C-alpha cells in the first residue's frame, strides 16, 4: 500500500498538460504515492451542472491531500449558455469549484512563494524571495453577493441603527433591480489565524519582516480590524519587523524596492492581487506556486489559470506546477524530496537549456523553445 493517497485533479485547459509534466517529475523522484483521479472543472459544469461533483468531494475526504491543475471560470450568463440543453432553465448557477473547496475543507491559508531563481531572464531582480500569506475563506471572496439587491437586504442596510440611510437613498433612487452588492466579511479569528501564520513562518525561516497589505483608511471596519490584530500579534514577535502598506502603495514600492519585502500578509482579494505582482517580479505566473492549507487537509495548485488558447499545444511553462508539488512535499513532511526537487528546478533554470517560450521570450510554438514535456523531463533528469 502506498504511503500517501493524493487526489489528482488536472481540471481544465493547460491544467492537464502541466499535471502530466509534474507526474514525470514525481515518478522520477520516487514519491511513494497513489494518485487518485478526481473530476473537477468546466466540463462537468457543462454536462452535469456541477463543476465540483459530489463524488470528487468524497474522494478528497479519503485522501491525504490534493494536487490541482487549473480551472476555467466564466461570468454567470456565459456559464448558463454553455450548459447542456437539458440542464438549462433549471435554476443552476455556476460557482468556482476552488473557492468551494476552500470553504468546504476550511482551507484558511493560501501561501504563495515567489522566488527569483538565478538564470531566469524574466527576473526583475535576482535577490527577490518573498512569500505571500493570503486569508483564503473570508474577505472580499467570501461569496456573499446579490444581484439584483433584495429589498430586505437594502432596507436592513438603510436601517439607522445598523446601516447608512443617507448613503442607501441613492441606491433606492436608482432602482434595486439595477444594484449589485458584494460584501467583505472578516472575523477576528480569521485575521488572527493568517497573521499568526505569517509571523510563525518568518520566525521558522529567519525572515526579517512581515508586511501587512491593507486599506484601513478607506475600509475602516474590515481593514481596521485586520490592522489592529496585526499590531497586537506583532508584539509577540519582537525580533521580526512589522510593516504596514496600503494595497495601492505596495504596488509602487514592490516595483521600486522589491528586495525590501520578505513575508506579506493580506485578506483574500488583496492577497490575490499582491501575489500576482510578486509573481511578475520573478518571471510571471509560469513560476508561481500556491498551497491552500487547512488544519487537516490541503489542496496544492499553481497560481495561473487554464489558458484556453494554449490548451493542447504542450507549450506552457510547467515550473509553477512542479514547484507546487514541492509545496505538497513540504506539507507532507518530505523535506528531503522537496529540497531535491527545488534544486533540480533551480539547475534547469540556471542552465537555460530547457526553456519554454516565455523564458525564451519568443512566441508560443517558436522552434527555439522547448515543450512543456521537455522541460519536465529536464527537471527529472537532474534528480
């Protein structure tokens, strides 16, 4: 019997190709694991009306963790149009399966390392080594939204005791049928959890600073809560510098002085934004790995999406997915295998012989670039 059971979820588009490439590397590495296929993604929305079938949830409950490729998501109207004819008009509504997984399994922590490996021609600087801790179940991506705005919700928001009647007046005047609302709900527990994990990581790996990315001067209640908790928890870690930056300001400072930032922590949406910026500094989403971590389960995925225009062409960069597997190995406690894997990736990048089109800085399909599979084989060879 294999030591680990890993749910294998390629998902959509290039997710299939980068997962296949990663399997080449994991097999060469010799991880003692059984990979259990699990359905997820756009195909299952279109033909079943559910992008995260119940059978997949049951598989995840019986595995140690999950490795996930990429997902396709589209706006509500487009999603409904692509449903199988027999499913249309039945009140089905598309939801992001990865967001649902985070909620179902309480995968409260999204960790996204962004490291500049020497030799990568796409690095902004070679001395960048950042980790973003993003709260994963609350904030702006909590999924509490309305369109049109129900009258009972609008009236509650206009109640003088709990809401802002002067501000709500304009929305009534515009007609509630024309108003959409997305909420940003945050808890003290959620803030404490993600902030503490950021500081604990910094402490464990001798990182010099933790920076809070927020906007408390405008988002006074939710941003204020996050900021107050950050300041309180920072006092427990006197050896680690605690910095604060507004989400808009950090996009400037990260470009000017990216080497100054070490560990960053943010709520859901701001963490999503700043982690993409970090990825851009170290070569782009083709190098950006991510982990969705809960108390008892974890789902590992690259930061990039399904890239439909490249689907089936075997040209995309698999390094983000391979580094995602490295995060999985760390979480499983296989530190030696994780280190070997990262070292192999670093060697391939430094040599520059096996490089996909983005690293070659040419168009996809250019003969001077190597394929997804060839880059994975080069990494495997270094093992």
